[in-house]
């Protein structure tokens, strides 16, 4: 048996993209069904507990998967599978130890956190329900980093799809079963469903590790039998841990800024809305609508940029090790152009068709004004992920940390200033989120340009925005002026498809994309 071949940058991106699209589409099943089961207030309770979980997971795993991916990629490039396994063992030991420690801390502090920090004590049950996930996610993230370092994205993609399917089923089932006990228990049931999904996802990764890696070991050449110096393993383990922490700590710090920003955002938004005269239950419902309904819709097209970010790290690390600046520039141009060109049409649809989209997805159009306000600026979010990945891959996580910190401070200050004013309310928080996304993206872009002497092709963003505006006008015209008999779904899909066709034609005519670009996509290449 031949050793598992690594995928190219584009192949790896497409594998993660396919899984990401499936997961995002599956993810909208609970986004649609859960509010219908437990209401916006129940979704708000569910969402209020999540920021603490994100902070804890960031502390434990923030930079470890990336560090392991980089170190494993280097070891595999030097044909040292034994070193790869040592890296994996070191990462698992560190991550699992931290996971168990913070699980105990979370359980012991759950009552105090939900009573004195969060604005709604009913979050307690959701908070307790999420604590088993801490250790589970800690283990899963290490295996994902290991496989990504081997440039094999299939295990991560497959496990994430399996996890999503199981999570959705148990989220809805448990929340429905516990609803008669009250809203707090129903929200906790949804979180328990997420925990079950994470367990199954971890088991899927472990199974693939056994069947892929163990098979590679069994069919590899004879092992190196040269004597190893006494205590060499201990010394090497210490060296691995030191280098792993050297890579992981700055990345973790950068992600902690984002996680704490998310946590503070949830707390300060709720308290600011209270200052604006909005009751606690109504504030929880508004925040649940924003974080549980609007932002997931907004981030749906970002699945490609997230896939690009994951694939960029080993690809840019390899090019940087060779000091191959043209390859680095090529990868960055590919990533940024793909993120812009694929995200723009979805942003246009979310802007012009916000009302029918929210009505179809959530049963009412109450969240449509929020989506309409945020949609035009979504392009900054889609470009931000590959830019941040580039800084991390080029060993500049500190720069990404500073940029993220500046954006977080500005966002929190704006929430305090705007969301506490009755004339703004929840829209003050939305304005703050928009400013944050623009500012951080521009700072990341400036850092990348300076770091690698990267020249951004200004014509690409201009062409993309022009195509997006024309598409938005065409989509709006079709939706309002070409009536179709049937359901709202048919009208929405026809207008969206017409707009997409118009956008694709403009992109081809303007040179944003070409027929040759299909040759870079494995699916199309096999059929040409």
C-alpha cells in the first residue's frame, strides 16, 4: 500500500469547502427549527452561554492546532513520520491536561458566572451542559491539526460532517423533550445535543487516525534501528513542547482577544440594551436574533474563506521555508480573489432579498433590517480570514494579535456608546460589529503588504464591487418585476439564480474569472 498522498493547496481547499458548505447548509436546519421550538428567547439563552465556552476552548486549543499543523508539515516534508507522531503525542498530552483542568474550573464556577456576570441566571443549565465539550474539543482539535499538517483534509472534513448530522438531530430532539420543563431546560437540551455531536466527531477522527496513519505505519519501510542516546526522548519531548508553545502562545493570545471580545460583546450588549430601557427578556431575544439568526446567515458564504485560511497555513509555511516569495504572492492572490469573488454575490442577495430570505428561513421578517444593514460590509469578513492566516503562517501572530486587539477595543467602546442609546438599541451593536470587521481587515491587509512586499491588485476589488452592485440591481428588478405563480421560495430562487447568472457573466467579461480557472478545480479538471 502506498502512503496517503497529500493534497495540493487547491485540492485541500476544495475538500474543506465541500465539507464547509454541507455543514453550513445542515447548520441552518437548527437555525430554522430551533427558534420555532424554543423561540428567540430560548435561542438567546443558548447564545449567552456560548461565549464562555469559546473563551475556554481558545485558552486550551487556540494556537495548538496551527502549531501542530506547521510542525507536522515540516516533519513530513523531511520524511520523518516518527517525529510527526511525537508531535501528536506531545500536543495531545498538553491539550487534554488543560481540557480536564478547565472542565473542573467551569463546573465549579458555573453558578457564580451565570448569577453575577451574565444577565440571565437561567443560562446556568446551558452553561453546565456545555462543560463536557471542553475536553472533547481539546482532543479533536489536535487530531485536526495533525491531519492538516499532513495536508490531508479528508479526515477533518468527514468528521465535521458526521458531527454536524449527529449534533442537529440531538439538538432538536433534546430541546423538544425538555421544553415542557421550561425555556432554560430546553436551551440546555440544545447544548447537550451539541455535546453529543462533538463526541461522535471525535470518535470519527480517532477511527480515521487508526485506519489511515496506522496503515501507513504498517506498510512503511523498515524503521530506523540506530541506537538512541539515553534520555534523548525526554530531551526531544521538551524541545517539541517548547517550540509548540512558542508557536501556539502568540496565536492563542490573538484568538483570546477575539474570544474575550465576543464574551464582552454579549455581556455589554445586554447591559447596554438595559440602559436603553429594554427589558431583560426582550434584550435576550434581540441578542439571540442577532447572534443566532442574522450573523450565521451573514457568515454562510465565508465557508470558502475559512477553507482557504486552513489550507493557506501549511502551503505558505512550506513556501516560506523555501524562501519562495513568488509562490507566496501567488497563493495570496488566489486566496484573496477567491474570497472576494465568491462572497460578493451572496452579500448582494442578502441585501436586496433580506425580507424574503428571513421570512423563508425564520418564519418572519423581524431580523431582515439587521441583515440588510450588515450585508454590504460582509466582504470585509470574507477577506479577513485568509489575511489573518497569512500572518500566522509567516510567523507574525503578534501582528495579528495587535490588529485584533485594536478592533476589539473599538467595537466594545462603540457598543457602550451606541447600544445604550434608545434611538440605536441593538443597531448600535450592529454598527460596532461592522466597524470592527472593516478596521481589522484593513489592518491585516496593511500588515501583509508590508511583510511580504505584497502588491494588492486594486482592480480586483473595484471589479468585484461593480459586479456586486449591478447584480443587486438586477436581482431586485427580477424579484419585483417578474412575478411567478407559486410559493415565495420559487420567486426567491428564480431572482437569486438570475442575479447569479448576471454576476457570473460580468465576472467573465471583466476578467475576474476565466475558463482557465476551472482547471484549478479538481472536480472540473477531470471532466474537461
